[in-house]
C-alpha cells in the first residue's frame, strides 16, 4: 500500500541517484537498480514491500547521504524492472522468493559489495529475513519494519480474518470472486491473469479497494493515499495474489523457527502499535526468536505510517 503520514518526520534530505541501471538476472528478466548517497559510504540495501510496490524516493531519505551508499532496486516484474506485470501477456513463473533472493546476490556482486545493511518493510521484511538466513555472511546489520514473517496465518488474516474489522468492504471484496469458499487470493489471481481487459481490470480494482479498506482501519487515521495508477494497480494486484496464493514460497513458521540463526547479526525491529495489517504479535515472535535484536513499538504508528522517525533513528544507530 502506498501510504504516508502527514506527521511523519524524515530527518535526512531528499537525494537523487548518482548511478542506476538494468541488471540482466536471467529468465528474460531485467531488474532496475539505483545507488545514492556517498559512493564510498557504508553499503545498505532497501528491500521494498508489496510484493510489487517497487522502490520509492522516500526510501532514500531514511539514510544519512554523507554516511551510507544506498542501493535500491525494483523486484521482478514491478517498478522499472522488465517485463512489467501489467503487460497483457506476462509469465510470472520465474518470479518466486528464491528468484528474488538470487537477484539480490547478483546485484550485490555486480556492485562489488561485500556486506550491506539490509532494510525491509512488510513483504520486504519477509524477504530481508529470508535473505539474512540464507546469506548471513553478507548482512552487516538489519532494520525491518511493518513486520511480517511469512506465516500462513498472516495471509489468512489479510484475506479473511480482517473482514471482521471492515465487514461492508469485505463483503464487496468476497463478491468479486465466483466462489468465496475457494482460496480468495488464488481466485483473484486467476481473474487478474484473464486476457479479457474487462475481467482483469475489475479484479484489480476490487483487490485494491480491499487494500484501501485495510489501510483505513481504524477509521480516522491521519494518512493520505496516493491514487492507484491503473498500470501499477494491475501489476501490484497480480504480484500480491501470485505470492499470496503460493504462500510466498515460505514454509509455515519457517522464519520464526530459524530466526535464532540471526543472533550474530545486530538488528532493530520497528513496528507501529496500530499496525493491524501486520499484527503486533509478529514483531514479538521475531524478536523473541532473534537473540540480541532490539524491538521498538511506535505508539500510534500504523502500517507504513507514523514510524519514519523511529526507522531513521534505527538506521542512524548503525552509522560508522
């Protein structure tokens, strides 16, 4: 979800990339990347959420540009990467968690980086933790926010359980699929991949309307929402349902079971107290399994809003 709080504090200036490119990662995919900040600074990588949100200029402002060499990239099929998931005929079979992890390693090697600080939020938190478990020797520190851990119950909460908090919107969401008894994410994905524009556009609108409903619970949250651009909307919905219907290719409770292996990686977990999209139990599960991690719960913070100041402070904590 593309949200920002009007009260968020960003302590570092807006900056532009000094280098960027398209990396051929195989399977017919090219991943967009950019680097900003200090060319000789401490390497850091931003792992965006979604899946399918793409990296954003505001992500650059979390880092002190005098200190960090910040790498941002668009994951497969989204943002400026190609092919784009909104294309009429697109094959997502070579877009899995394992593919994205290999892309991160290929990008790190391409840029000549030995180790980097890994920052990720929401889906990016799942991918960041999975990357750290696979490649602990490549992670100097980790900061994650809007915490998700890839448990299957988290996906069920978003596509079913959350309906109790927004019943009218949920009824409309369920009405968008022929058989609500079917796995909702899989049913929507089938509609989203239908070649008929009328079918896949309506499915994208219905899915993203549910995303909006989630974003506005509890009512009265002080957020502004960027309008859904049709191309982005379709790609985002296709990628989210692609991952959700495959349970993100992560075994249930896998990250919580294995997080003890992160004990030698310093890390900060930042989570909003009112983050109902990723329930407060998620960061506690991860924090309790990840020995030595620091947990910061932000009062009145929500999913992607109200936590910027805490994120910046956490990243600054690891400045050399």
